[in-house]
C-alpha cells in the first residue's frame, strides 16, 4: 500500500502546500487503493476517477500559479450516497433510486468543491439511512476493515470503512441516531455529529428531518475538525441552519503539555453503561476516563433518567418523520417506475408496485410503523408521548451541563458483530444506538474517537463525548486532549494496511 495513505489529512495538506506531492499523485493513490480493495470491502457504490482527477489537476495548476487555496485543497474525500451530486448517481443504498442523477448539488457537495477537495466517490449505506450495520443496503453489505466478516456499523458503514481501510483520508456521513458515531466506534475511526444546524442539510436526502445531521469521518480528531470547518456555516437554503460563524476548530485540537484539561468537569453518564455493555468496551472506556483524569479533568457521575426512554421515543419519532419524507418516492418523480403485472394502471397501482420492488424490508417496516403512529387515534398515544420524552431528554442534558462541561460514555455497547447475527432481530439491532440517540433528540454535538481494543476480540472501542448545543469547539478540544493522551491513533493498527502483503 502507498505509504501516503496512512498519513492524516492534515499531514497530506501540509505536504501538498509544501510542494512535496501533487493532488494528482495523492488522488491517484486513493483511486488505485479503492479499485484494489473495494471488491472485498464494498465501501463505494460509485467511484469517480475522471471527476476526482479533474479536480486534482485544477488544484495543482492553481497552486502552481500561486493562488491562495483552502487548508484541505487537493485532499481527496468521499461522500455518503445520500448527499446529492449533480449528474452523478445518488441511490441512498436503495433500488428505488437506482440510476437517479440529481439535477443539483447538496450544499456540502458545493462546499467541498469550493474547498478544492477531489470527490473520489459515493459510499455505501443502509437503505435511506435505516440501519445500524450497512446490511440493509440494496447493493450488498460493507465489510469492516478490521474483520471483513463483521459489520462496519450503520447507516454510514461505507464512509467509515473507506476511511478505516485507507481508501480515502476523509469522508462525510449523516447521523440521525448515531450513523456517523457508531460506525466510527466499530471501525476505529473518528466520527462526529455536529450541533443540529451547524452543517447544512440542503441536498441531504432526508430520513427524519428534525434528527438528521451531516458530519465528518476521519482518522484523527484534528482532521475531523478541519473538515467541519469546510462544510459548516449558515445556509439560506436550509431553514434549520444556524446563522453564526464557524469556529476555528482545528486549532483547538492542538494540545499543550502538562494538564491541559485542568478545571474541566467531565460527566460520566450512569445510564449509558452497565448491563448490556460488553466487558471489553467498558474496560477501554474506564481506562480512557482515567486518562482524562490524568490530564487534569474532574470526573463527575451524572444521572440522566430520561435516557432510559430515549431509544423508544426515537423509534417512534424517526419512523413517523421517515414515513412522511419517503412519501415522495412514488414511481412518478424519482428513480425507477414499476407498473403492475395485471389490472388497471393507475397512480395508486404504479405507486404500490414501485414501492414493493424498490423498497427493502427495513424501509417498509419503518414506513408502516411511522404511518401507524401518526394515524388518527394513535397520534397522541405514541407520537405525542414520544415528543414529551424528547423534551425530558433535552431537560436532562440542560441539568447535566450545569454540573459538568461535557458528558462521556461508550459510543456503542459492543464491538462489531458478525454479519447475520442481528439482522433478523430488529430490536437487538436497534439497541446498537442506545448511547448515541440522546444527542440527536436534543440536537447537541457528539464525537466518537477510538479509545482502545477490546480484550475479548481485539476490535476497536469508541469513546463518546457530548457537549452543549453550539459548543462543538469544547467537544473538539477535549477530544484532542484525550486522543493525545491515548497515544498513536488506533486506526493505524487496522490490518487493512497489510491486505496486499497478505494476498
């Protein structure tokens, strides 16, 4: 494997700026790696050699002319396949959008282009972001770079696997209930859900509009911070976008010697550990809490009682919003169109035939559930009650942040499980999001960074940091200190770096 691919995005950016490498060289190295290993990993649904190299050549020419370029100009990136790209397939991992070429770009797509970052392709995902394992993609599952027989998390397993397998240094994902952070945890990468509204959702194919948030996938905290700087900021096309400047997040991740977290209060959430959590996960988490203590942080036990009900509330609110958002996929406007084999051809029969052929089982399950909880006679009992629980979760966060600066927990209760272990048990699958969901219900930022390998199986464990809304900078600062305290990034230990040698 080309040794460039083991370097962080910011190291590569410095080499590009110094003229040590060209963007064409770096982008070609990524594309060569993708073509070599994607048949085994299935991280990419679309590989855009021509588009990526064209951007790389343009950046090299502009740099040669002495133009002032962005920090990450020339550094390749991948996009989750629910972010629309003009004239390029956007499938959301679903057959119903097979071959659909959007007529416009998502705001994050445009921001990446303006930053001069070559987009090498679109990554695999659970269909319409509905899943925790990327087993629900209509185009086959994605393998975990640490063990190709195990899941890479979901719904954004493709982005996490692409970064973890050294196919690309950076990627973007979307997080509705943990779909960036949970894949980060099980693949040994850094995954971030920014504050709701900090990154525009315009052009993100919506699952649950009050929960969805685009965020970075990287191998280091500083890389993730630099990418959020690129894609963050106000967008008039997104009514939920925060109208405030983007902080210089990357600078905050540089750590001073000694006790950089002196005076920082870190709250360990009682409800997000214990029963149901793998021993190796808890051991790595507790060891990392000790690292924070050694860096000067004060550790505080915090109880958030409503978190026990967050999972149930989420799986009422999210399907309700999803069933509404997916109503637009009707065989008339987007993607495939299937006509009934017999009987009259009407709008209703075409819609039914198209959805039957185009949607997978998990999407159908959530549409049915969401439609049910919004129906007359059930709205107040289910959807209305879930929204009340959401308010309680938000109040628990407010109370907790009066006692501490950030909250911490394991990102996921277990390490990566094997394909097929939970796909036939939806409730067991949904429990993978138990620690990540509260942040989406409250709109607060959350970050997962690798904190060790579980003793039982040698697989990565994720450490989650949650901060108050609009305090992404605080989250990155503490994450940077912890990462430095842990030592060499765990992502570099991934056996994917030795695949060619093994072959």
